[in-house]
C-alpha cells in the first residue's frame, strides 16, 4: 500500500497543467445569445463555454454555476447575451504550473475550471476536476478508501413540491452544486448545476414549476461502505458528478468529484510535510552560514584597528569604535567632517599630504606613518593605510582608512637604537663627554619638547660637575655646576641627596625652587625632572636632568625612559671611572711596588694576588673581600680559584699571562658572594710579591654589558622569527641578507636571492617613472614606504606593503638599505569585502540603499548637464508575505534572491537595480527618451514577476509586483524627491488592484498628506475625548418595544461637527488605532449599561461592533471580562457583533475565541450577513445567537426582487438554525411590512429612531415609545 502511495507521489510530483489540460474548448463571441450558449452546453453535456476575442484570448466564462444564478434570478432569456452573464475575468494559469499549485488556486477562488494560456494570454486549453481524477492514478489511492471517509454528511434537501426557482435560489445562495429532492423525507431525486442549463431552456416560469417534475431521477445511490474506486466508476459510467449515499433507504450523505479530489490531495500532504522538514533542515544550515557571515561582519566592526570611511572629498561617512578610542572623538562628532580638521598635528609637511592625495586620487592605495593629534592635544604615531573604493563602473566613490597606533612601538624602537648606540660607544672606550652627548641627543630626539643635561657627582668634594648640556643656555649650565650637594638647595641637589627622582611640575610655584626661579625664568624653563645616576652598588654618580618649557608632569612612560637613560649614563660614568683607575693602577705597578700596593688597596674594583707556583691566595683588597664574601684572613694561603673561578678556567688565564706577560679584557664567569654568577673582565700580569713570583688579577664586572649583548642577539632572533619579510642590500644594490619570512613570502631560497638585484621580484606592473620616484625619495629622505605589486617565484602577483630605510655610518654616509615588507593580500581581500558589505545587500548581493542613492545623485547631475531623462521605479512584491508566512523565512529569502536574479536579467546598459529591504526594490533607468520607455520597462518587470517561481525545488508559487514611477526632471530634482514620489506612486498602484504600475502625480502626495493629517487628528482625538458613542434602538417586531441598542461611534470635531465612522474607521484599521478605539467603545458601552441599570432601565442590552484586529488580538475574552467586572454587570447585558468575513479567516480559531466569550455570558451576533462568504458547516458550529441582515439587502429589496429573496432566505436559514434575525437599515413601511411577513424577529433603522446621544436615548427609553406608537 505504501509503495502505491509513493508511486502516486512521484507521478504527482512531475505533473504540469500542460500534461492534463483539455485542448478542445468550446469558445464563443461575447455577443452570442445566451439561449444559444445554453443549447450548446446541454447538447454537448459540457460544464462551461469560454468567450474569447479575435486573438483567441479569454475574456470571460459561463459555467453551470452561472446558469444556476440566472435560473435563481428568474431572468428572461430573450435579450440576454454572453457578455451579460459571463464571469469576468476567467481564472487563468500558465501551462508550466504544477498540479498542486493549480489545485490550490482553484480552492482559493472557489472555482472548478482553470483556463490555461500562453505567455501572450492566448488560449491553450482548460483543466477541470475530471482531469485530476483521470491523470493521477486514482485507482491506487482510492482502492482502500470508502465513500464514508469522504462524503459530506450535511446534505441540502428540498421537498418535491417546492418550486424550481426556490431550489435554484437556495443552491445559488449557499453555493451548492446540487440539492437532493425528497418526498416525505425520503430521497427521490436530485437537482444539479447541469440541470440548471437544461431547465433554463425548458422552463419559462421557474417560480411556478415544482421541482419534483423536473428533477433527475431515478436517483443513483451507493452505500457508505462502497469503495471510492467503485464510486469513480459510477461517475464515469453514469456520466454524473454527484452520488447520494443512503443506508437502508435513509439519506446519509453525498459524495461528489470535489470531495474526491480533495481526498487525493490529502494523501500527498504527508509527503509534502516530510519534504518541508528536509528543506527546513537545509535552510537551517543556510541560516547558520548567514550567521557566520554576520559574525565576520561584526568582527570587522569590532576590529582593534581604527577604521574610517570617507567620500572622495575626504568627508567622514562612517567610523568604528576603535577610531573613537584612538582619537577621543565620538562617532557623531566626526561624521560629516574631515580628518584634517580633527586630528592633524601639523608635524607633516604640505608636500607629505600632496603626495598622499596624489597617490589615492590616482586609484592607488597609500600606506605610511604619520603623527596625529588626539582630542586632548596629545600626539600619537599611527600606521595608516588608505584604500580607494570603486564601483562596478570603476568610478571612485569612497576611501577606507585603516589606522593602527604604533606610538609605543616607535618609542621602543628609538629607545632600543639609542641603547645599542650608547653601548657601542662604551665598548669602544669613547670619552665620557662623547657618550653623554650621544645619550642626550637620543633623548631630545625622542622628545623634542625637552632639554637635558648630565652632572657628575664628585664623591670627594660633593660638587656636581657639568659633564654635558648641549641645549641649555651657557649661563644656566654654569650656575647649575656651582651648586653644592645638600638637601636645602636645587632640584639636582635634592635628587643627589635623596637618591630618588625629583619632579617639579611648576618651578615658579614650588616652594623648594625659590633659589632657582629667576634663573629658570631667564632660561625659559617651567618644569624639570631630576633622576639620579647610579652605579651597580646603588651609589649616586650624578644627576640626569630634563627641563620643560611649560608646566608638566611626566607620565610613567617618560619616567621609565628617563630611568633607562640615567642607567646608560651610570654605565658610562662607571666605565669611565673604572678605566681611569685601572690605567692608573697599571702605571703605578710598573713604577713602584709600594705605590702598587697602595693603589691596589684603594682600587674601586676587586684585585687579588695569588702565587704563580701553587695558586694560593697571597693578598686581596677590600673590594675583593666584598665580592667573594670572605675576609682576608680566611682566604690567605688557600687556593684562590676556589673563591671565584673554576680551576681549569684559571689555568687557561695563567697560561695566557705567562705567554704574553700582560693580559687585559679576558672575559670569564665567576661566582660572587651569595652564589650569584656574574661576568667580569680579567686583567693580569706577573710580578714579584714579597720575593716570590705572583699573579696580580683585577676584576671589572661587565654583567650589564653581557646582558645587553644578549638582548641584541634576542632582537636578531625576533627579527628572524617575524612574519614580515626583511631584505638587506648594499648600495649597488645587491641582496646581502634575507630572513625566513622573506623566503616564505617570495618562494625563493636564500641561495637564489643572495647577490641578486631586488628587481628579480618586480611584477612589471609599475613603470620606470614609479621606480625613479621611489629612488628619488629614498635618496632625499632616507626612507620610502608604499604599496607595490611584486611577483613570487611561482609567477603569482601579490600586493605588498614595503618600507625601505637607509642605514648610515657614523659619518652619516649611506652604507646599506633595509627593506621590510608584508604580504597584504588578505588585508586587501578584507578591505574589498568591507567595501562590498558597506554598499550591497547581504542576501541578494544587489546594491543597497546607500549605493543606489549615490548613483541616483550622480545620474541627476549627469542628466542635468546633458538634458537627459531619468526614471526611478519603486517595486514592491505582491503576496510576498503569504509565501513568507506559509513556507518560512528561508524560503522567503530564496524567493527574494530569485526575484533579484530575474529582474537583474532585464536590466539595460546603465540601469541599476537595488534592494531597499524587505520585499522592496529600486530600479534606476538612465537611458529613457520619454515616459513611454519607463512604462515599457515596468510592463516587462510585471510580466517577469508574473511567471511562476520554483522554490526549494518543489514549491511553485505565483506573486506579482506593484510599481511606482517617478521621472526626472518632471517629478523631482533630488534623490529624496524622486524616491519619495516613486514610493507614493507604488502605494497607489497597490491600493488599486496590485500587479500594475502607476506614474507619480502631485495628487498622490496630497492624498498621503491628508491621510497622515487625519491619522494625527485621530490620535489627538483619542487624547482629547473627541470620540463619542451614540445609540440606535433595536425593536422587537412581535411587541413593538425597544429590546436592545447598538453602540455607534462618532467623532465630534473641535468645531462641533460629527464625522461618520465610515470616514475614519478604515484608516484606524490600517494604522492599528482601531485597537485603542475598540477598547474605548467596549469600556464606555459597559459604563453606559451600568448607568442605565442604576437608573432602573434594565430591559435593554447594548451591542458593540468588534473589529477584525480586535477579534484576532488574542485577548478579547479577557478585555470583555475585565470590563464586565469593572462595572459589575452581567454578561447578558452585552452583545458583540462579529463580521462573517473575519470569522472565516481562521474559522477554527474563531470558534475557540467565540466559545470563550460565550462562557463569559455575552451574546454574539453575526453582523452584515450575506455580504461575505460563510461556509454552512461552520455557520452551524458558530456559537452565535442571531444573524443581522445587511442594510444593503434591506435597502435594495423594493427595487430588486433578488435582494428581497436573499433577505427571505437569510431569515428562513436563521430560523432553521434556531437563531434570531435582525434587519438593519429599515427606513419605510414597505420594508417593515416585508420583515413582518417573513417573520423577522427584530429591526433597526430610521423608521423608528436615528442614532442618539446617551441622554437623548435615555429619554427615549423613559418615554416608552413603541413601533406602533
């Protein structure tokens, strides 16, 4: 059984209308007589005839249902032609439409015939319900089902004595395809729509002919357990469409082709549900991918790098959070301004910016370093990349600037270079003034706003002696040198005395600076910081002082740098003192052993004398005792090597001394007191000590220098491990060194690059003029930086950011070039992605609002210059929300993508299509000669959108499009005007039937303004209690007394005039204000009930109209219960009037809501009955108390017998359902008489009373007025 279902599923899946249509269709002209049409249908036993024009395009259709309508109206055939009675327009579809969508289309329109036309609307054939049974393998689906499973159990019947006209009217009013004729409640015949065709020809007065005389009989019946397969055979063999189901002679139900087709479709639902589940899983995966894309976009927004987007004039359009953090300006403060007005420091030359702009305006990216200024005035160094953004037409529209704060890195680099330079001078034994001068020059280059000096402390005299002060005035330097080292003098003395850094934020206000205020003012200094210079034993050697021209407190960064420079100065001074003392000691030893002993004892560094024969310690000075942690007495006679060095190392040192006689600068590690390992320089010579050969050894600690050398090696290792490529060349230039990153980026080996010219990497994309400019800048400035395209060994071209720096010797002559470069392919890709995301819709990849507005602006300028026309087409999809709600957002997204592809395929050269969001698109057309061209384009788009869309490989859906068109220059001269006016025209097209286009007119804006003003007035009216309730009486026709009242809302304007609800309720529905109004009416009606009850008027109830939005809001029962509770009234005093159309929107949910309301005790009435569409089965299930005949039938019953008949049918139907009936709009005695004759229960209208205010209606109640009085 399951296998059969699967085979049917597969066949259903492939069926299109072209495969099941009937090509032979009977067609006629619209002017043919109706009698001839009916004769043709009766003779050929066909269910319809089609009216076509000369091009064979369908104009209308006449079916058996239309024949039934004519018969029910008892219209005379003579004079009637096809055009008078046919249904316009016929329901049409394309031949490629899938079976399922076709069947759904029939159901939506309540039709049984689907006309198939080609792309030019020419007739191809027709599909009826018979076609579904004939082509869907129904025997496999029906073999195991019985008639009982599909039959309709509520069967419409009519006694055989009733007239044909009555039967036809009942069938037409209730939309029945047949009615069973009974005799004493036993079925004896049937009257069908097909009979209506025959009877219309044969009977001239259907109101006089009993139905029993013309019914189809004998009646063909089946039992409930008959299989559907056999039922279908009955249909075919007897050429009928309805089978009456009887059980032991009693009427049980009826089955027709329509029920059967629904059954076949139901079996497919399970398969469809499984397919939807699979599609949802696929779309979930797609959503996850979209989420990843959004996360990537968020990552760019949250980038640690500052990012700006500007237009081509440099005006900022967008800034990320990192830019605000870097510059101190919020995003709102920078939008619309130029960077130069915010962060320009003035430290770059005009030529610098000219080169920058020249580069980016030529379409090239620019990258470089520059100093900018924060909002608080502080400076920072940044690495800046500016990339031009181009449109699809290669037009430059924006610049994207990516900034990275490299201030700390630049400072560290300069500090490292300064340290290495000073250490080189120390190792080279350069004079102390030269070393101090280098230290100060490096510091002042790092911070141009300061001036520095170094003073050396003479430990013997306590005086500070000026070593170097190249930038201080001579008089100031001389005065500082004369200051004494005590705690009561200048800042330098304070630092020397305390051994701590002293900071004077403002010399002129600091109480300790009184002695130097005049001196500082004369020199132009306002602040200073003095940092002690110390040796390895924390002894103060001097003072490192910096001066500032303004009051200043140095931050932690400056203080750390000052301490580092003071440490370098300390190493320099200590080295100088050590070297001086060491040279003096060596000279003294050569002149005199006695003087030698004295010098050894007073030497500022450790000295030991050991026996050359056995290595035992003969002597050690005080410094040696401190270094090795033993007294002289403890060490004398013991092996000297045990105290400080490994024996093997001492043997090598002794051998060197014996070989050369004098050894200096012998590096070795030894153990210091406490076990600490240090590096020292040993100097040794052989001498006679108390008559024996001895070795004199002096120690100079070089641990700091070794540490610096380690740092140098580490720096080299870091450079080797960096991800940036490094290439060093000579001046030729020839490559002399590369690092691993260089090899990885270029693909070459070291052997392939060393000795080659860097031109080996050129891509050929830059001409000789570019490289000439590069070398010119490099030779002039000593560096060059920019983006180039280079070639890897594989031949691949890639973008590279290159920095070339010149290396100079001490004579400031260039000796090397160092190139540092990075592969920026990924950065370029991210920048391109960022640019695309900024200007395109993420879903459809179409340009977004920002991009299309920019393009429209450009095209307006172009059109203005050349006198051209433009058109802006605002496209809104019809029925998109239905697809989205039915199949889910992923399928809706797929539909939007297909729409984008279909529309893009119809663009002409120069046009632009963009998505604004939701289901709205904009098309800019710039090659128009006149408005007719825009109309042609709009028709083409509507035709494209009218073709079916296949979604997820299985859902064929039909949508459409409403298009508004505005033209330049007729409808506006700005982007805003053209888009706004196209939008207004689109809404006009949508409100007037959809799937069409409309040109903008000035009246549209006037109408929109009027609606907006009315909406504002309505909201104001709610605030100012301008909405009032009037009350119209309901009269009991049996007693003539007032039995109820309907609450009717009125809007009393400030000028006193009353506005009818017909003027403002539709707008309230559309804007959502209706919910507030509905709640207001409910509350005030309950309040009025309470007032009348308190006044003793307890014989009436108030009916309140409930809007569709209020009914579907989900909490109506709670609102009603709260209002009843609030005013302490019983539910029987309140009646709610519900519209039949809103109940049929979701009937099951409506029944649930209505039952909740009934449980509260309120009455329910079906309002405006007959104007909508109510399924009789649901009407039976609705828990209502009464039906209200719409006033349109009451008003028209005198002039139109059809309206009178409808009113009569409604009354009879209501009474059969045990419902009471209210006729509204009764205004004259004729209408009153009709209602009495037809046993209507209640009436309402001007015949008795118009709607009155609450006080007026109260008086009416008290008066006791009746219908007869």
